[in-house]
C-alpha cells in the first residue's frame, strides 16, 4: 500500500514546530498521524489532526504498533531532546520509511541526523534567524534562500527599472538577477516577461545569486 500519491504523514513531536506543520498539512488535505509522549499535547490536537496517539517514539515496539513502518513520509519534530530525536530518526530509517524530515536545533545535531539517515534536515530557528537578518539589514520585503547561494527576493521596483520594457533595462547584465514576477498595487502577482514595463509602486520578485539579489535590493 505504498502508493506514490500517498498523502499520509507521520508527525512525531507536537511541540510548536511539529504542531504547526501538522495543522498546515491537514489544511492542505493530508492525513496526519500526530504522536507525542505528552498526553496533554496529544489531547490538545486530537480534534484538529486526523489521528493522534500518545506514544514514546524511542520505543521500537510502540512505533510498530502505531504503524510507523507503513508510512512513506515521517517528520521527527523533536528538537530539544537530542537523544530522543536521534533515536527516533534512526528507528524510522531502520523501518524503511522512505522520506524522513527531521528538525535539528544546531548544526551538530543536524549532522548527526543526516548521518543516521534523515533525508531532509531543517533548522527552523537558525534559518529564520538568517532570514530576518537579511530582511532587517536590507530593503527587501521578503527573502528566501532556495539553496546555498541562490535566492528569491521580493522588493519594490527601483526607479531605474520603471517606464521601459525589462529587456531594455539590462537588469540581468547589470545586476545579475532576473525579474520573475510583478505585482501592481491592488493586483495579484503575475509573471514578468521581457516586454513587461514596470510602474511606480510595483513590487517585484527577483531571482539570482544571493549576493546579487542582496545588492539589487539596495538599488533605489
Ligand atoms: P518545539 O520547539 O517545536 O516546541 P520541542 O523540542 O520543544 O519542539 O518539542 C518536541 C515535542 O516532542 C514535545 O512535545 C515532546 O513531548 C515530544 N517528544 C520528545 N521526546 C519524545 C518521544 N520520545 N516520543 C514522543 N514525543 C516526544
């Protein structure tokens, strides 16, 4: 019963991170089994999640009983309890869960999770800290680093780009970035083309090397 369209996910740890993730998945139509050893937390999310179970995820037998080996996707959202996080991840790897996301609270924790076999490691506090630093220190309205050194930035269209087709602004040669989307005041975002003429007040999304996106966002 491992279908590719399987929209079931096991979320272990219903703290701030795990519960937010689980609720969002339910909103997006996923079937979520939420697990936590804390009965009070499980109770809190019992109605909102598809299924909830009180269990200790470091107990192999308990994991088998809740059907963990049948899941193709699992999230280990245990942050502060290092040993629990690592042991849980390792058990899920042994059970053959094919996509395991694990939350790390430090770089070293993340490295260990990768070493025991987690497929994706996220470090929400660290990543959000970096992201806020970019937003705080620059003029960007929003920012996301898609991978090391490549980013998307949301910024107000600088004067230099206004009033002529993007092709003529030479923005790609000059700043190394590509304008991918445009948002007029009171309109949703739409894609940008070579012919797009930006107006005062437009908000744009640009893609490029992080340094270039950063530099471009300083242009007024
Ligand atoms: P956050 O910062 O997202 O709130 P925490 O690390 O504080 O994350 O919370 C992790 C959750 O994982 C807690 O609710 C805790 O009860 C749960 N947890 C920790 N160890 C286990 C375990 N062995 N089995 C099940 N749940 C666990």
